[in-house]
């Protein structure tokens, strides 16, 4: 990497977004200042129209003027694909692109207007290829060539960061506890012989984070007001303008953060010409959040159980990241599960780790971070408005942005000149309506010292811009690229016979006339195979006379799918009837779901050991699906 080139990593979060870059002076990884005094920015957006979107603090300031246009957490709508905001139906990638573009503006400003030569984006480990593609669709509008955009999962990025200062022997395991403002993600990773990591187990909760703690404190404040000033409480609940509510929310957040350092903190309630002050102690705060912490600890324990970690000594370290992980009682509750290690700025660990994952293009990664991880035995308890967005046409890396940026004209799908933005904290820029586009990620070959991860299958399907056939030039994310370059991945079978031969004997012997119906994420064949009429596999298990199953073999995708099936089951509480079925060694999982229609159920199956994946519909209820899975040898 030349002295003029630099790299950007963005950790797009539920509540806040962080970023890291290779510093313009040092050339080493540094957290990026996203405002005058913070290394994070709010992920909130305000959608005035599809081509006028405010971001961060500016969006929050405008929320009162039109609450329908305000989105406090764009990351929560990624799975929906589309979102209706302020009367507009938008692809979920539109508000995401606004946040990413705001970070890009900050970053390029720090580098004299030069575009980054590489961009690395993070995402939850359990995100599906479709959800990752939303992130890539958003990144497609940042002005970089698609080959310069890469992805890495959040726990893997954290593992990359932490492992920069300590090489782990093959088989050594670490756990990552990522506790942010809106979500909790836990993963267990194992070092392999290629100098990379395999994700052994992962779980998460998309509704558990620092925002829950804020809500608990707000409830406590309401209880105090009920006894001291019920009229003020009623005003807050029914008449208070949004700026008053935000001021109270900000006072609560500040008190929560102070309680990580001090035994007590003050919360101020000022509204309707009156003001009240309440002092909350650390002990009271810890009592308020105890139920949420119980849930977090139980989820962590379950993840360790998934990975067959039964004793803290089996972990090299339990690394804590995310802003909510700084709370002392979090450390205290988790220390029984593993040796705790953390950093002074856990909010930016994932963003910096994203660049560590792209080690071949970053200089100075062999050096220890500014603040190395704390020794596992001693946890640390530290203390601690972006511009709006205008999307740009493609810009060669390493070149300054032109003085006029382009805005996408939805009517003609062409880049049209737009007024240059002033770049200030309150500036308005144009965000073009994003046209659906598939983005491919260029592989990075594994080299000595590359801290990339193996076997996770994060890579979304590589497609053409029209969403058609796979692009043969497309490659994987930084994790998968290193594992394939290092020889750790097994190529998917290339023929129908090879796919069928990999299936359990009880299943393959009953299949008839399989035909190709698609591809796996990594280029493997996906087959639809009718089950022979009269087969005992289908007797009493399928609802009709015709039964078929879709099968494929792809080890890397299957490993990720097992994790996704478990987490999908955990999050599928609204389903009328669903069940997770696993084999005795817990290498394979099947999620049975329904009813699709009347008594018709479906299942999705993956085996991380054999790479076999399968799905079928029209099963006779959960019992019929479970019987088929057992008879076919998929679950044993």
C-alpha cells in the first residue's frame, strides 16, 4: 500500500456507528473521529424525501418536526428488505447508505479528499446472504469500485483485533461478547492450523442492549416522579415536546455511563417550567438491569454449551466489546464463564478489527494496539453532527472527490450534476434513490500473517447487476478469501452424482431423477430430487402423493447455516408452531416451521461437518418432519 493509499472500516451499528482508518500520518489503524468529540455517531436518519436524508445528530434534532420521517435504528429494517418512512416505500439499503456515506465524508475529509483504496464493512454473524447484500447494495453508492468493498462478521472482526497481539495455537478457543446499544452477539471461535479462526458457535439477541438499560432507568425516574411531582410526570407522558424528551433521555444515558465510574449519578428532569433532580446509585442501577443481565449471561452460557465449552479454562479469553460491555457488573457476572479481557475503547474494537481482517493491505498491523487487551485476570472499567448524505458516482481509489458530486435521477437512472455540499455538520446533501444492485466482493489471497477467518461462509451470492447468474470473477469476503487461499476450505461437489453421493445412504437410495435448480453461495450444485413413489421415507411424513427434497453440499455455507438455523429458531417466537431438531453431536440442525397451509410444514437442514444442506415442504406437521429427518439419516 503506497503512502497515499488508506483503508476504511465501518461498523454499522443498531444505535451507533463506529469507523477506523489507516491514519494519514502513522499509516497504522486508528479509530476515526466521527464528530468533534466522539469516535461514534448515531445511526439515526431523518428521511425528508428519498433524495434528502439527514444523518446522526442532525437527524435527531429534526425528529420533532416530523416523527414519521425519523428512523432511530436503520439496521433493524435490513431484514425487511423494504421500509415505509415518511410516506415513501424505500429499499432498506437507502437509509443504510445514508449512514455509510456520512462516515465516508468524515473519513475522506481526514485524508485531504482522497477516496479509500479499500472499504471493509461489518455485519452480525447470523446475517443471511440476503441481509449482507442489503449492506453491499448501500455500499455500492459510495463511489468505490465493487472489488474494493469487503465484508467481515462482527465477532470475527473483534477476534482479528484481539489476536493481533497474541498468536493462538491451533485448537485454542476465544469467545467474543459484543454488547452494543441495541443488540447482543456472542460467538466462540477456534484457531486452526492456517492461522485463522473457525466460528464454532454463535447466538444473539436483537432486542437486548444498552437501550434496554436506558428504559429501565426511565421507568425508575417515572416512579420517582409519581411520588414527588405527578403533574410533571403527566406532562412528560402526554404533552412534552420531543426536545424535552430527548433532553431527559440524554440525562439518563449520561448517568448510566457515569455509573461505570462513580457510585452515584444525577438525572435532571426539566419541563413545563419545573425541574427535578434525582440521584441514582450504582446498586440501584444494577438491581434495575439484573433481569436483562440474567438473560445476557444465560445466552452466553448457552453459546459456550453449543461449543462444548464446559469450563472457563477451555477459553484463552472471553473478550468484551461494545459500549454496554463497559458496565462493571457485566464484567462481574461474566467472569465465572471465562477469563475476561477488554480494551479502553470497546466501541471501536469491531471497526478496527475489520481493518485487521484486511491485513494484507494495511501497514503496521504487527504492532500492538495503542492500548493492548487487559490481562484476562484483570478487567478494566474505563470512562468515557455528522454531515447529511449525497451519493456519488464511481470514483477511482486514491483520487480526490470532484467538487461536484452526482445525484441519481430516479426517472432516468443516470447520474446528474448536483450542488456541492458544504461538508458542515448541518449540511444537506442529496441521497439518490438506490436502484437494486448486486455487489461482488473481491477475494484477498491468504498470505503469511493474514489474520482472516475460516469456514464461516459470510459471502453473499455473487450475482450480476440484474440479479442473475453468478459472476465468475466474483469472490468472497475477507474471511472466506483467506480460508480458501490457505487451503482450509473444501470445494463443493461439481457434479450431480457427487452431490448425491455425499448424502446419507438412507436418503440417496430413495431419490429419483435429480435436476439442477441453482447454486450454493460458493458455487456448489443445488438439486431438486423427487422421492421415489412408495418409499418408506415419504410414508406418513408428506401430505400428498408427490414428495421431493432440495439438497446441496457446501461445507462453508453449511457451517454458517447451522448457526443461522439456531438463531432463526430463537428469534421465531411469533411462529404458530416451530421446533429446532439437532443430532446428538450438535453438528447438524433442522428448523421445522409451519403451518404453511393447513397441516403442511417445512424444514431447513444443514450439517456443518458433512456440508450437506436440505429443505422440503408439505411435511405432515412437526412429527412428520422429524420422522423424515430421522428415517433419511439427516438427523441421528
